[in-house]
C-alpha cells in the first residue's frame, strides 16, 4: 500500500508541475528589441519610450518600456507576463522630447516618425505560444 500511495503522490506532484507550466490565459512571455532599420543596431536613443502591442479582435493591450539597450518586456495583466497569441499592431510613444525654446507649446523633433504612435502605424508583430523575442525595426527621422 505504501508504494501505491507514494506513486499517487509523485503522480500528483508531476501533474501539478505540468499544469503550473501551462498558460491558460493565452498570454505568453515577450522580450523583444527595438532596432534601427538602417543599421540593425539597438535603438538606444529611444530609452524610456513606451511600446504597446495592441490586438483589436481581443481588445487587449500589452505594454512595456524600452531600455537603454533597446530591449523591452511586455505586461498584459501581471508584470512581464507577455502578450496574447496572434497578430498585434505595435505602437511606440517617444518619451523625453522637450518643448522648443522658440515656442514652448510645441515639442522638439522626435527621433522616430509620429505615425508609430497612431493606429496608422505600419509596425506589426506576431506572438506565438511559448517564449517570444520579436525585433521591431524602426526608421529614424531625418535619415
């Protein structure tokens, strides 16, 4: 009887560990990087800017902040949990633009096109089950 109890206990522990690894809410880890389209180098100039993966059909949004090395992690519900599986519109909101000295009601020019912060953006990403490492290529303004 002891072997049966031990076997059931081990089987139960194995089942719990297996279930703990399953993502039942459809959200999968995302750690990506934003790079310049012309050089493929990390877009370090966009550090602290915001990135958002928008999925219209599920009305969900995963968001993160770009680090100095151009990397980001996404959060949907819990910190760094990731994004839902499927196609996403990618939005970038540039942080750190200062008011113009000549007209404080206007911001200094950005480093990326303003369209990246609107639904008219051409940036897209696909999230698949499992760990995702998308690379988002962006154009520089003035290049």
